[in-house]
C-alpha cells in the first residue's frame, strides 16, 4: 500500500503529517554525536528539503579501517545472490567456478557481524539528522555494504543493480546515509542524484513510481535539467545523506572497485521492504 500511495507527493505529505511527533524529534535532535564533527542540523535539514541531499559527513578513519578489515575477512555474495558466495581475495576463482562475472558483491546478512556498522545504526549524530528530517523517531530499516566492480555491463544488468536513474518508495518519509569506504572519483563509480527531483515530480513519474527505472536516463535528465546532476566524489570515509525520493543511481566503476555503505532510516518499519536476505 505504501508504494501505491507514497509515489504521489500530495498523498505522501498528507500521510506523513499523521506520523509526525515533533516532541520526540526535538528530543532526539539534541543528542550528542561521537563520530562526526561540526554537525549543523538546521543546515543539513534545509539542504535535504531544498536540494534532496547534503554532503560532507566524514567517517573517522579508524571506523573506515574497521569496516575495510571486516570486508576483507568475511564472505560476500556475487550480484546479491546467496548462492554465489566468496571471499574478496578469491573473487576471480569464484567467478571462474560459477561461470559468472560479479558486477557487485554484497555482504547481505553478514553485515550484522560488523561491530562498527552496528554502532552506526545507533550513532547519535545520524539519529539526530534523521529525526530532524523525519519529524519523528527514526527507525533503522536496512543497511548494506556492497562492492561495485569495474566490469562491462548490459542495460538489463544495470537496471537490476540500481545503476539507472530511479527513486525509492520505502515509506512516506525516509532517508539514506551513504559512505564511501574506498576513494571515489569519476572512474570509480560515483553515486549520482538529480538535485531537486524529490519534489514537484512530473506527474507521469509519480504515476509509474518504481517503474521509472525502465525509462531512458536521458529522458529523465532532460526533464529535470542536466545542470542539476550531482556526482558525489570523495576519499574513503566521505559521506552524504539523501532523500531517496530524489532520482539517483550508482554508476559502474571503470577503474577500481568501490566499497559503499548504506544505512536507511524511516518513520515505519515494513520489515521485508528492504531485506537483502
């Protein structure tokens, strides 16, 4: 039901009003943070509302290192398929054995074994940002740690792996935090969003909802303006937060693999709506 109703902006805003809890939101917004410095909740919230994103959240390097060590020593799954499991050091052998190239490698449920990521689910700074934006108590609904590998892909593969422009409908209001665990430049698969496309969407794009992913990227960019394309570049630890109603996509890396962490908070928990298990 949420995916039928929340794609329409006027319905989404109206229903979100019913879930507002300003008192709880303000209480959580007063939390002290311990991962991030110089957080200005008003500036972040204003940018989320106006642009659909805010960049400049940087993870401490010891957290980056902890997650990298976890990634190197735990099983991940090729193309998010639980049958295609491998250790990063044995990726080539696993591809040969399975007769498949791995476009991405996700840790799926194994991510729950990472202490550093578990800390981030309750990190006061992230919760404060989420509470201010959601105007309610934030609920952690999903996390994913995923590699994107520099391989040649077909359009259908890009579609299946969210490498085409789309927007998400996981609740009436929700947001995602993204962090690079490796250096990302124009050759290493930057995340891309279209500034301002979280609001005043073309009615057709509201009507077809998730099926916007089937539209040609160029048509979407032409409508919202190429000048509004935002590519996120940064060193390992660089992070940003996004309103996922913005059109966005991951781009396939052409040089080196990219490791990417995503945490998602909403006002409701629909359990399996974002389950990678």
